[in-house]
């Protein structure tokens, strides 16, 4: 049992890592071209921009809900099995999650059309998205077994997990409708590399007093694990073939799907603005290498039953195998290669922002109600030195939406530097302070952002930490 404990701890530590990424620092930070990826309807004043390949947009979050690496591996003299029981087994519930969303842009760019009210963007990125909920009753079964648990019902529906590695190609159109409204939409083509999903499980395992034996166990199971891509990658015999197979699946040789992003920016007044966006409203059809595993049925057994008088002549039989065969006949384990569909983790952003202070680049013109036509975007509104407001974020997850609220303050120093500070509340933390910086040095744009700053003195004891950075080349000009 101790060996099983260690295996279970290692498995959990592998998924305790990263949470669903809410990019609250980047959202509505419209000096940065990548803000288009969170709201295709963001206001922009670029003539064109180009991201530096593999450096234009890199982001990742590392953390967990309810437990940290320090909780398990701190040098505090306690045995790891004791710590795991006290700090995980007895503390976490089936709604506690371990999740990750990591993105790597390898191509991104945009340009203003002949009509300066239109801006077009395009690009491609790799996205890894995974989520696993704490399998509470499975954990108790692995650590304690079901001996001495008469009457206890173990819920097999506690198993919920989903993950994918996807290549995404996209093209977007951003339109300035009038002085008050900007809208945008972006179409996406998904090419799935690998995928796994086990989210619609149900059933139970229960022990009661038996009639012919001490314990009677009732198993009622309806479990399904769907996968795609793993067999193709497993068949690759060396590193070169594996690399080629990954590239092939990423470039339309894998599972294909489509999606759309939409967004808007609307000025309620000269200094008050509301925004909103809906991202990844789409699906992937898994047909190139699907394989599913199911366990469905129900049975009641009382262990190995031997009647000495009746079975005296065949006591050399493998009664254990007979029991296994009986269970497998009643609750068969099956595999198939049926195609299936998964929906993308749809995200919703919304914000309200109030600008104040002097206009940027117009020192001394306080309360200016004029416009600043600095680029090819037609009539542009004035940018002010300060902004504050609130943001809302929500992502669709197997056990229901995951939400976050953010308050923010933005400070601009001329056209060169801009800083954004945030305070975010979600299920992972109530003390999440973040800071982002955008630097514009001529045509070179560089940004860097970090979240949950209070945890950086001891990352191992943090529920999570996150980062974002990118490098772009931007051109301004008169496109009127």
C-alpha cells in the first residue's frame, strides 16, 4: 500500500501546477498588440505590427487550488504520507481543481486596410489546456481501500479530467464603426495534436454485510475516457518521426475544428468606456486517431465463495480468476475507435474603465475634449495618463464556470512607458496583486507582466504564479 501511496502522490504533484489563465493584466491594455487576442474589438492606433516569432506572446501560470508544493515537500520532519493525508486527502473536495492554460505564439501580425477604419490581424499559436478535479473518493480507495467501510458509497463520478494540445490559426477583422463604437471578430481553425476527455462519469462502489460472506460489494459503473492522437505519437519509433508526426497533426493532419472570437469597445462618454469579448466559441471533431475506453454495467459480489463439499474435487481451480471473470462479464471493459466532438473552453471578458488626468502627448491640456488622430485609424480618441476600472472573467469548465473579478489602475508616462496594476479575486486567491509594463522604444515594443506578486518570496508555498511577455515591431503613420 505504501508503494501505491507514492505513485498517487507523484501523479497528483504532476497535475498540481498550473491553473486556467485569466490574462487580466493584458486585457484592454491596448498599447500592446496582443490585447487583440483577448478582445478582437479593442481600439488600436497601429498602422501595422509584427510579432517576433516565438517571442511575441509567451504566457504561463503555475499553481493549484487548495494545496501547494510546499505543503507536501516542506522539510518539516513529517512523513509525506502523513502530510498528504492531512493536507490533501482530508482537506480537498471534488470541486477543487488543478488546471493549466499555456500559449506560445509563433506567428502574429496585423495591418490597417485602405479604409483606415478597418484593421486586419492574423497569426498562429500552440495552446495547451488541461484540467483535473480532485478525485476525492478514488483517492480514499487508493489510500485506504474499502475494508472496514461498510455502508459507505464511493462516488465514481468524482473523476473529471480533460486536456488538449492544439495548434490554432486565426484571422481577424477590427472595425471602427463610429467615434463611440469599435467591433471585431476573429475566425479560428483548430488542428488537434492530442486530446483526452473523461467528464461524463457516474456510478458507485458500496460495501454492505453479505449473506454468504462477510462483505458484499456492489459496483455500478458508467465510465468513459475518450482520447485522440496518442496512438499516432506512440507509433513513432524515434525522435525524428515523433517530431514529424507532431508537426503533421498540427498542420491540418490531426483533428480539425472551427471557432470564433467576438468583441467590442464602446464609449459611454469621453472618459468612460465599456468593453466585452467572447472567445473560443467553437469545437473540434476528433476523427484522425480516436480511441475510447469504457466501463459500463453493474454487479454484486461477495468475494471468493468456496463450498468445500461441492468443490472438493476441484480445489485446485483458480477461484480468484473465476471471480475476475464474473465481474468482467457483468461490468465489461470495452475499447472502440468512434469519432467524437469536444467543445473549446469558452471564455468571457468584460470591463468598465474611467480615464482621468492630462491627455498623453498634450501636456497642460486638461479636460481636453478633442481627438488625437495619430495614426491610420481615422478619428481616434484622446489617451489619458491615468485609467482605473473593473474587469470580469469567466471560463467554461466541466463542473461549471470559473470566475474572477479584477480591479485595475493604468498609468502612462508619455508614449514610451505604461504600467498596469491589478488586484484579482478568484477561487485560487484573495490576495492576487499583479503588475504589467509596456515599453515602446521607437518601433520596438516590449511588454512583461507578472501575477500574484506577494507569493514570489516563496514560490513553492504559493497557490500559483504567472507570467507573460512579448516582443513586437510596431509602425504608426498617417493612413487617412
